[in-house]
């Protein structure tokens, strides 16, 4: 099949497709104008109803270049574009690449390595190819397995070992290693769901606009409003990178080794993590000539941003947060909010607890901000540049609920670096917090001769209000330099 204008079947109902292989010599190309489900594109089936796909393999190259002026969504999947609630896709392998190369600006594109969108069952599938976006489509919802998990969808024991690369000028982006967006209550438990996530997510470019939002998570990209979401027993290893070597403008960029983030306006019912670890690395490239104007950039080894009641128990971060992949050692982000945490970036909206969590990797925040949390706010959020071993910030807002933070028996073991911002062993900023039996063994700063190390630093916390610290221990080096700078206050 060479340069065909669709997959193997345009439409199936009541079909069984088994052991079919589209080899890597195959190439599929979609460049039609469409409305509704006519915009579905799949390697095997564009639209499937009451259909079973099992034991199939797609290694073909797929290119979606469809356009639509009627605001209808497109559905693109390695096997099936759109599948109804009576469809199953199981034990199939995607080794090919899917490219989203064209599209009209108002479109929403749902892309999955296995299924673009499904309300049926997608289990025991494997994705090792690449989803690559280079278009101007405004809304992108992408997952290594499927773009989203509506209420009826059954998903388990899937593997993401491929890559998702975001280029182009999309302005509303959700990317998950396994699943993009989750819009219904979900309990992910490794005891029965043997899902694996150890691929790569690269955020190379997006629309430079003050309203742009990007969510990216190694397991799930975004938890939608009013969902209860829990993860138990997973080891996530997806690497996430963000290119900041060019001018970048956005409202929100939320990145996490397991969960990218929650809706910023409407809270989730609850988000919990138990016995979850991250080994994926968050890396970034800077250019000192570039201006980074991202209003809120929240990054965490487990979760980037949580809005709502939350719980982190026995979670471990093993992946370096803030690894530099460029020669430049800092980025000019003055008056913008950049917060990194070994376990979580930012938590807001309700009570939160961190129990027996541990950070085992360096957390490095090289943003030139001159800001630590203080009583001045921009758009309701305190200007701050924070790097912290466990939690970047709790209720980092001028208007907030009466949420309470409890941190017990948490440990930081590695270096925490901030450039002209805030560095803390356990928590960078918190209100209404009780911190007890926590230990910091990691140094605050790289070495005594590092001239990029001026910051507010605290062995346990940087800035607290209405909070208590009890029975905590600090054994670490604290380095500050450049005494001419006002941004220097070690403790």
C-alpha cells in the first residue's frame, strides 16, 4: 500500500480483524476536506462499530493532512480512527509513525498510537512508534495509546515505549504517554493493570500566545474537572523535554512524570498517588537571548499541577528535574512563575498530604526571575521561581481555599539549585502547613564557586506562613554567592 488515501477499511461494523500486518514499506496519506466522522483516519479502519481488532501490527508511515472549516474534530489512530463502545482493540503493536502535518486552525485533533478515540476496550497493546505534530491545528489531544478516556472506555495493560513530538503552532495541547485526557473517575492500579510508560515526550514548539496551554504527563496528560483519579504501584520512566531556546509565550505549561496537570479553573474531586515512582528525566534547553514569557510553568517528578484534594504516599522520584541540554545555564524569565518539585510542582484547591515521599535526583531551576513567593501577585498568583525536593508550592495564590498541607516523613537526598529564586529541601512555599519528621540531606546549590547560585534557601522550607515545622533534620551544604545581589538569604 503506497501513498494510499486511507487505511485498509473506511468503515467496519460487526467485523473481526485478526493478525493483519501493515509493513513498514506501506505509506498512508489523508488529505481530504471533511465534516464529522468523515475525518477519521486509521491504519486498519477509519470508523469501527462492534468490531474486534486483535493481534495486528502496523509499521506503516501515516500522514494526516486533512482540513475542515466546520469545527468538527478529527480522529487519527494507528489501528482505528474512531471506535464505538462495542469495539475492542487488543494485543496489537504499533511500530510505525503518525505525522499530523496540516489542518485548519479551529480544528480539534484526537490522536492515539492505537486508537484516535474510543468508548470501547483497548487493552494489552504496545506503541513504539512516533506521533509527530507539525501543524497549525489549534487543539491537540494525544496519547501513546489513545487520546482520551471517556466514561465507558476500558483501558489496561498497555505499553508506551515510543515518542510524541509537539511542533507547529497548536495553542491547546494535551499529551499523555498512555492517555491524553481523563474525563471520568479512574483507579489505575498496577496490581491488575500492567501498563508501562517509558517513552519520550518532546515539547519543541507551540503557538506563542498568552492563552496557550500545554499539559504533558508520562502516564496521563490532563485530569479534567471534577474527576477522582488515583495511581497505585507504577514505575513511570517517560522522559519529557521542553525547548526554551526560542521565545516562548504561553499561559500554562504543566509537565509531570505521571500526571501533567489538572484544569486550572475547576478542581478535580481528588487526585492520589501511592507507591508510585518516576525515573523519567525532565530536560530543557535555554538560550540567554530568548525571552520566556510562560505565565505559569509547573513541573514535578510525579505531578506537575494538582487542583483539588490530593494525596502522595510512599512516592519516589529518581529522575533529574531540570537537566540542561544546552550550553546556556539560565533563561531570562523575570516576573513569570517557574516552579519545580521532585514529587509535585504546585498543589492548590483543597487539603493535601505528602507521607513518606522521597526525592533521589537533582532538581535544577535555572530561570533568571529575581522572584520568590511574596505578597505581590500577578493574575492571582505569586511571582516566584522555586526549586524544591518534594513540593514546589502549596496554595501559591493570593485568593485560595482554606486548604491544609500535611508533610510527614519525607526525605530529600539530592542537590536543589535555584538561580535568583527559591531553593528548599522539602517545600518551597506553603500556607497552613504542618511539616514533621522530614529530612534534607541534599545540598542547596552546586558548589561554593558557582556564581549562578544567588537565591533564598532553606534546608526544609523557603517561605512559610501560618505553618509549623517539627522534629525535622537538615544536614547539608548551603551555598550562596554574588553578594551584590539582593536575592540572597540562606537559612
